[in-house]
């Protein structure tokens, strides 16, 4: 008898186990049994060959009439002709010459598969079959073969689905009764099958209804393990000591709010109150702040930072790029005014200092910043990865703010948090809206705050698609519209996916971007060349935008040049900025009213939404044009039309997430390890995740270490230790 931990070599032999390991990374019986079928083929009544139609699933009882093995370049092709007396059917097997020994002329068998047509002949490619031994009862053989549900597994060229099915059958026959992760009472209350029943029914269903019940139970297990891990981490955070940071009456927060030229929105006030309440406790805040582009997250985060400064502590804001760090520095110093200039002429004596720390700073500037941070003179520190450098010491780090969190690895976030003497409060921000269930699954260890409304003065952005293949003259009109906007005194962005023509992919491509691009492009060999900044900017300067002040901006430029270009654009000295996605987040130019995105189909839905959020920020109606050479009836054009149809970032994020694999959504592509999630789909399984979160929370509240449920505790511990679980560690 075997358990889930039994090595496959013991059950299947060295050769088969090695093949499974190479093809799928399987090592144990549990690995194999968690390789679930994608679907089932229902073997129906036996069909007459003469009545078979292309595309249908069929099972026939027939006699082998001819067998022919031939060799082609690099492979073998075994052709078997069977007949039931009414017609002939061709069976084709590639690179399986050994089948010739059992598929002999004169033998009778049942053959099942999808009917295809090749050169006008009906055929089954790699069919399932069962040969009837001579002298056996044909009717009995038929009843054991027809009417079954055949599992179809994710397969590899050297390990097809039928062979996986054989291996599963072998290990199931030798599987002992495995203890259930969940107590029988909970399984009964939830209405699920037991774990062992679920494993057997998902691989060898007695009915499609039972296979669905089994899948639901096993999916719940995946969701529950994840939610238990997150619930334990929430409990751990609550048990940590932290310094309570309370708003001081008539302190910096009150002074700051009195200086603001606007009133906080109702949403900002509510979220600020949530953060204020969290930080007043003696255990660390761990909160996610999400909101649309321009929803005012920075103001809320700054208010939290000032709360910490008021209590004698420091706040550090970690940004993914220098452009974004510099933008935050400018925005925050502008909002604070004299409150950001303590110790300088004209500065407020009750204020603090704001320091910027980036990798491109001179040694002298870095030493000065280090000194202010170590002494505590700098109450607010804004920086890139330079904040993580060894040798940088904080006087009293009380709040860590991580902006655009998905761009940082776990180790990087931890490196900043460990610079605090006492566990600091943590505020994670993202401008990529996340549906609630996805946020619960990815950030279940964080409390979640959402800003839905936009501040007063923001105007709707009109978005239109330009299909250049069908209507090339629309692009000429786009350049005219830019001229019209500039004539009104406004400015424009033009976004291109590449820096230069020699690059093979857009700037800033992540593993997730590549996976999505491959998914959307398929294996097309011919692709329209992507637009590049270095080609487009000079061309527009000489032709369509001649006479306008056009400047390029991209990631390969020096930090000094990028900063100078953005400064000139902010001051109105540049009319049109031709840029890559370096402007995606953090760039705030109120006078910019128009954006043209070239090759819009090469960007993700959420990324397009982020980019267009750069316009319409100054009370002037915004216009965004999405240029694409994709076919009008393509899925790429459908995505662009979806972006054009709504400004609701949460709805667009659902569309974006629908196009990704679950591993991409949860971080597998970034971590490079296989996700433990095989069945769970965070968008599809919202009610189930809600149920798992409720059950997980109650279990941890009643028994924090799951001492009374050793099997469940062991499974959670295994998940916590697994490298794949680092994607949920948002510390």
C-alpha cells in the first residue's frame, strides 16, 4: 500500500517515474494524483463507422483489417485500418512502433477518440482502445469499455494523456485510506466528499456529477490551505510588538490638512481614519491601499507618514523607479511646503525634512542623505532600491510605505522592514485596481482599503481605438489632434513599446508580460514591427509634428537626462513627449490633455488603463487614442475596445486577469516556481474563496497552531516552507 508521500519509483518503476519527473516534475504519488484531468471524454454507445461525422467523439467495435508501419523523417507512423463491416476507419499512431506487436490483423477491439478527416478518410489519431482477448465475451467487454468517462490530462509529447491515466490507475489501486485534512464534521457541514473519495472520483468518475463534487472539494482544499497560511500570518502580525503612532492634536497632521488647497474626499477621509486607527495600536499595521490612478493615495499615505513623524519616528517610501521616486519627492515637498524644510531659512520649525535617496546620486549627496536619515532629521525618506543598501541606518523607522508593491520581491520588502528597531507599520499601495476576491487571495494577510472616487477637478478621459490596417487615415487625424491640443496651450504624450528598432520586445517586459504576449500572439511567425521611441520621435519632428517641441524619454537615458526632460515637460518647455512606459506611474503633469499609445495591443489591459491616467489631471478633458495594426475581429482588438468602453479600473482588471494563467495572477511567473494551485481560479471561485476564508479564520481563532488538526497543520506548514508560497508573503 502507498501514501501520498510514496516515491513514484516504488510504484511505477524507475523508467516511468523518471519520465514523469522530467515531463512534469513529479516525484511522489501525491504529485501524480494532484495532476488533475482537464476534462472527460464520455464513451457513448458503439457507433457504426459509416455514420461517423467529423469532430464527434465516438467508440466503435471493429476488426483490424490492415497494419502498416512506415518511417518518415525523424519519426515513425503506424497506420491501422479497422472495419465493422459497414465501412473502414484509419487509426494513426506517431512514434509508437511497439503497438504493431499487439495491433495485429484479425484481432477485435473497441477504439475511441475524436473523428477526423484526412485525404477524405475517417481517422482517429492516437485513439484509446481495448483489445478483446480471443474467446472472451464481446458483450461483457463492451459493457466494461463503452459508457465510461475517460479522463483527459495535461500531457507532454513524450508522456501522453492515456499513459498518465494508466499510471494513475496503478497508484490508485495501491493507495491506502489517507487521513482527511478536514474533520468529518466540517466535511459534512460543507456538503463535500471525503478527500479519498474526491481523489478517486476526479480521476475515475462514476458520474459527471460526482466528478464535479470531487473537483469542488479539492478546489476548496487549495483555497483553505492558502487562507489558513494567511490567517496565521495575520495572527503573527497581531502578536508582534509595535510602537503606537497616534495623531497629535494640533500637530503636523492638522497643520498639513490646513495647508491643503482642497478638501479630502469622503473616501480619503474614511481610509485615513482606518489607517489612523491601525497605527494607534501596539501591533503593526499591515494594510493594502488600492485605488484608481489619481484617486489620492499619495495624500493619504503622506498623512500617515506625518502621524509617525509627529511621534518622533520616520517614514520610508519605497518606489520601484527613479522617475517615480523623484515624482513622489516633488509631489510631497510641494504638498508640505514649509513643513518639509525644517532647519532651513523659511522652513517651519515644527516641520521635518524630506530626503530623496536613489542609486544615481553623487557620493557626497548620498553621504548627506545618510547622515540626515541616521540622525532622524529626515522624517520622511523617499527612495528606490537604494533604501535597501547595507550601511543605511534609520533613527526610528516607524512606517514603511511600499508603492507599486508588485514590482518588488519579498526579500527587498523585508530588507527595508528589518531596518526598524521595532516592527514598523506597513502600508502597501497599488494603482492597479484588484477585484476584492483576488486581493483577498494575494493579500489575505493585509487589511484592504480601497479608494473608488476621484478627487474634484479630475475629468473623464475619452478613449478611442485607431485600427490602422482598416483606417490608416485615422492616424493622420491623431497627429492633427495633437497639434490642436498644443495650439490650445496643452501638451501630449505619445507612448511606444520599444526604445529602438533593434530591440526584440517592449521596454520593461516582465515574465508575466512575456507569457501574456505568447498567449495572445500564439506561434505567429510574422509580426508587425513594434514602434520605437528612437525611430518615431525624429520622424514626427520632421513631418507630422514639425514645428512642435518634441522630446524622447526612455529607460536607457541617464538619470540626469530623464530628470531634465521631465522637468522641461512639467514647465511647459516641451509640447510632446515620445516615451516608453517609464511614464506609466507617478508622472503628474496637469497640463497634459492627450495621449496616443502606439501598438496598443502589445500592452496589458491594466497597463493601458494606468498609462491613460496620465492625462485629464488638470481639469481639462483628456483624450487617449489606442493605435493598433491588429485585425478588426481579433481578440487583441476586442481587448482594446474593452479599454475604450469603460474607465472602471476594477472591471478592466477582471478582463486583464481573465487572460492570465492562475500562476501569473498569483506571482508564479515572477518567482519562477510551480504554484501549488492546480484547480483554484480566483475570479471563477469567488464564493468558494469567501467560504474558505471564513472557515480558515474561525479555525485559526479557535486553534492558532492547528494542534487539534495535525494533518491540516502539516499541509499548511509544507505550503509555508514551499518556495512557491513566497508570493503570498507581502511583508
